C-alpha cells in the first residue's frame, strides 16, 4: 500500500487527483492534509512523516498583486522542504509546474524557482523529485474566473451570461482526468526524470472552444438534445459543461406528453449520437444504483410509477433529491462523479428507461459503488 499525501487537495486539480487515487483503494491510501498544516509545524511534520509520496499542488494562481502570488508559492515550497528536513523524511515529491515557468511573469517564475528548490533538496537527500510541466487544464467542477477560461465560459452559459472572446489565440488543453493519469504514472514506472512535459490533448482556438460550448447550450441546456460527440475531447468538454448546471433547479425535466382517445405518446430523447437503451421494472421500496461514473452520460426516464432519484457528488455531503412520477413523465441526467440511485416510492411497479452514451463493457464498466 502506497501512502500518498496531496497538498492543495481542496483545489481543482487536487480534488480530481484524490478522487482518482480513491478508485484504487487496494493500491493507494490517502494521507489526510489540511491547508492549515502549513501554519502548524507539528501537523505538517506528522504529515510528511506519514507519506511515501507527496504531490505538492498547493499554490496561488491568481491575485491582482503578482508579487503576492510569487511570495506565497515560494513560501509554500520552502515550508514543505523545512518539514522534510526537520523530520528526515524522504518521500517521492511530485510537483505541479507550468508551461508558464519560462515566461516573463511572477506566477511562472514562482513555478520555476519552486521546482529548482525542490530539485536541490532531492539531490542533497538522494530523493526522487519529479516536476510536471502542465499545459492549460479543464474539467468538471473548475472555478470560474480562476482555473480556466473554459470554467468561466461554462459558468456563464449555464447562468444566463454571454461569453465573449477579445483576443483569440490557439491554446493547448488537457482534460483533468487525463492529466491525473499522467501524474500517477511515475509512481509505478520508476522514472528518474527530473521533469516531465505533459502533452496536451488538443490545440484549439478559444473561439472554436466557445463555439462548441454554445452548441451544447443550444442543443442540450435549452432543448435536452444529446449532441454529437465524435472525439474524446468533445465528450470531455460536454461533461465539463454539464458539471456547471445547477442540477437541483434544472431537473427533473418534464416530457411533452401528446394524448388523445387512443392514449399518450412521449418522445424520450433526441440524440446526435448512439448509445444503449435499457428498460427496468422495480418493485415497491427497492433501490437500484448507489454507484457513480467518471465519463458516462446517463439519462433516467420514469414512465410509470413513483420514484425518488438521489445523487451526491462523491467528495461532498449534500444529497440532491428528485421525486418524479410517470403521471408526468420526466427525466434526470446524471452528472459524472455523482453517486446516484433510484427508489420505487410508490405502491406499484416502477418502469424506468435508461439511456447511456456507450455500450456496457464489463471489462471497463466505469462504475464505482458508493452509497449516496
């Protein structure tokens, strides 16, 4: 069992790293870390002494005073090194650097100097120190106006805003889940590289990215249509967009029901791509699910009976609850990284139709069981 500590574990990248590490509890365990450890010598010493591996992600990315960014980031590195030296601990250190490290700004300089300080410590103590030079990162649950322009665009396009692009340019992007996989890879491969330049998933202009997101808003947010997602990048971008929707107020979505003397007709889903459709019956008081997905798009459509759908972001305690009825056919789409279930709350059988964007593959099910 490899014991891993993550500084900055409440940040965008840190949360995704911890959540991904927790997918393999037979290989890794997370060592608890809180931001105030940097102000408490005894807690920080205990933390570094407990780790086989430390990912140092804690950093300030934005501030109106660039000097504050530089001073803060360098202080964090020096404080970590001081704890390592006090305790004589020699874990492997993985540091999040940036493609800006050679640019003429104090954020980039803080990454370059921080990397140099950690590598110096590593050489002096024969310790493994690896720095990841990371391109622009995007993904679910980013912080608007802070983590990336994509987070800002997604926030605006789900809250009635209208993003604009003042200076278009080509950017290198990597999806956060792909980045995390690259950051975990050196634990097992024995690399002795001091620096790893992480390849981007795609190079794309800001305007083209906005065009895709505006298309998702028009098709999905406004009309419930699942867009065509022909590439992994577009699937990841769509799942990122979905994560910014206020699920509590957006769902459930009522279907339009067409009724006459013959009965009723309801259109369940419009797709610009394929997938798999399943049908289930559930007897009263039985619950299905209690699992989450990291990439799948899933729609629950209740067509008969009474149901309660619950879902919870796996690193949060807030549970969202949706009571829906076949008397008013409706659906709820499940966001990634939300554990979810559906319970028959009525007295008759519950009929549910499930659509998912990919065929079920038992060797790569992307299904992880956690109680809501």
